[in-house]
C-alpha cells in the first residue's frame, strides 16, 4: 500500500507529534515486526506513518 498523501496533506494536528509518533512506531516495527510490513514489502518508516495516518495505530504523547 502506498503512503496516503491526501491524509498527510490534510493532517491538521501538530506535525511534530506525528513525527515523534512515527519514529517511535518505526522503532517498534523494527524490534517486533509487523505483518503489514511483510505483506506489502514496504519500508519501515512508510509503514509506521501509514498506520498512524489511517488510525490503525493510536498514539498519545505524554508530557
């Protein structure tokens, strides 16, 4: 699956939080794996961003 650019351009929240969440999710995928990554043969960071933008993965940044 390709990165959903329309969702990325329409993203109206804090882009810094999206970046931090994507980096942490990419680290999780690297350490534990993900079946979506195996099926699509995608890059880890692209998979992480896509999962966050499509709400497959929810995130909360604690302050």
